[in-house]
C-alpha cells in the first residue's frame, strides 16, 4: 500500500530540520519503506516534507511517521497520512 506523508514544519524550525537531517536520512535508509521523498519548498526554504511510503497498511505508515527523527524532534506543525495510488511514473 502506498501512503503519502505530507508534513508541514513549524514556523522558524529550520534549525531543528538541519540538526536532525542526518538521523532522518538514516531512518529512511534503515527502514526501507520509502519510495520517494523530499522537502516541500517556499522558494529555496524547506518548509515541510513529502514522503511516499510503501507499507503493508495505514497502521504501519502511522508507526513509521511517529518514529521519524523529524517527528520525534518536534519539527512538524502537522502531518497527514493519505493512501495514494501511483498512476504515472
């Protein structure tokens, strides 16, 4: 099952993002369920994240999201998990 994780950073949280980036990328690598990922941008500024998870069910996506180092560091103002269907690409 593909799930889109759409997260918006808290205002003024760029340093939190930068401080936890290496741990976040390591988590992506070690869990092996991320199909695609990258920051949401406002110009050149990172303001959130889009992560496409390939997981067994929505509960697995919720678990992944809760254990992401970015989430644990309190980076996000909001997180949405939405089942997603790949049509192109």
